[in-house]
C-alpha cells in the first residue's frame, strides 16, 4: 500500500528510541543525533551567518551524473536486489522536499523519494521487522540507523537538487569548502518543523550511498560488543560508539573505514592518556590542524556523559580483542 503523499502532520515523529528500549545493550545511544545521519564532515560550529554560497561556481565542477546510479539492497549482507535511482523514480513518486541542510547550514530543496516507499519497493513490507539499516557510502562511511527511527520520522532518498549546482552540496572539509557529488542517493530527513530532529539529526547525512543492508545489531556488531557482564556505563558506551563512531571507525575489524581501527592491535586507551582521548572526541582541532574527524555533535544533550561512556567502552574493549578476519 502506498503511503499518502503528505503524511498527516500530526504523525508522531519524536524519537521513541531513547530510554530503556528492547535491546538494553544497544538502544540508548540510538536516540542520539547520528542515527539520523552521520557526521563524516564537520558541519559543526560553522559560522552561522555565513551559509555556504551555493551560487559560487564550484571549485571542482560537479561531475555530470553518468547514469550509473545503482543502489544494492541486501539483507544480513546477502544481496537481494539492485535498483537504479532512475528505476526507483518510476516506481516511487518523487517529491520536492525542503530541509535544513546540515553541511551548508541552509535550507535546500531536493527531489526525493520517501525512504519507506523505497524500502517497500526493494524488500516488500518485511523490512519493518528488522532492527536497523546499514548504509554504505562510496568512501567507506557506514552509518547505522534503527528501523524505528525511520518509522518515527520522515526520511527520504534525495536523487536531485533544485537549482543550478547539480546534485551536489558545498561541504567544509579540513577547513576548505568543497563541492561534493551526492549521487547515487543522499539520505535526508524532514527537519524544518521538528526541533528534535534538528538538534539531534542535523549532523552530517550519508551521501553517495551505494548499499542499503537490513541488519540486526547482534549479528552486525558481534565483534564490537563488550563482554556481556560489562558495567552499565560500558554498555551505554557501546551504544554511543555505534551511534557516533562506528560509521568511521572499526573495532576488531568491524565498522567504518574512514578513520583508523580503534582496538586491534592497539586501542587508544593503551597509547593515549585519557585527557588526550577525550580531546579527540570532544574537539579534534585541539589534536590536529584541520582534522578529518569531526567533534562529537556539539548539540547533543548529555554530551559529557556520552564521552565518559565511550571512553569506558574503549577501555573495556582493550582487554577484549579479536583479530580482524578471524571468525
Ligand atoms: C566522520 C568520521 C569520523 C567519526 C564520526 C569519528 N572519527 Fe575518529 N577519526 C576519524 C579520522 C579520519 C581520524 C584520523 C585522524 C584525522 O584525520 O582526523 C580519527 C582519529 C581518531 C582517534 C585518534 C586515533 C589515533 O591513533 O591517532 C581517536 C581516538 C578517534 N578518532 C576516536 C573516535 C571516537 C571515539 C569517535 C566517536 C565519538 C570518533 N572517533 C568519530 C574519523 C572519524
């Protein structure tokens, strides 16, 4: 059944996943920002007034879309279907969606397909019973978003942008503005009328998404999980790590590939003083000039506690190493 083009605005969109949820080990951190997207870049504390000038000719001309815009759909790592953005567009009605775009810090209008309808097209209705969706981006970025989040809020796969800059955004990378091609698809969230989605979710969204995989936390994050008897702080830190860090960093060989592996063979709690580890998370610019790593979302509520928890989790993993590649 197709969803109505505009869902009733009274639809509950506030995150339901905060607080004690089904999977004690995994639920808590997911209420937080990055589940709505990811923070491959640092939209961070950018100069608010100076929104990216979309009219400026791009330093690198946006590559004209080649037509090869295939997205692979998987279930628990097994490929089930491959669809191009063009094929999806024929099956799911594209809408014009205006959002507050977190990289440009400005309102941008995209042509976009409701994510729920795309998932129905790819998987049938059964995707709703899965725990999470892992998005894989061309550059090794791997954010995970709980299915709950997608049901509670309005997410879209953007396939084009209105205006004359092509399907691109202007993004701050290591202190320089670069124009980034978003194709095949860019995951965006309706956030103009939802303050909570704004503060929690406006922190990097996955673009150049080439793969969508339905996963369960247990199977996907097995090697990253701390021992079951770990303290509540460590378990909460695991949630937070998956929400905020695993999209770029691997633990025991599992996770994103934008930043370095953080457990095997050496864990940062073994070679960094705790104060320096905290700086990496809190404000990487205190560690490196123009770091590629963004700070933990500055708008997160309970940010200090989340940092404590992540540090506790990393500490626990130091004595829980699994050589990557070993089953
Ligand atoms: C957008 C991708 C990204 C995210 C998200 C991210 N990091 Fe990083 N991280 C990097 C990159 C890239 C580096 C390598 C240094 C650099 O270029 O900034 C790095 C470096 C580090 C380092 C230093 C490691 C070393 O040996 O030098 C630590 C520690 C670290 N990250 C921890 C974290 C934690 C904890 C989180 C979650 C709160 C996190 N990172 C989130 C990309 C990311």
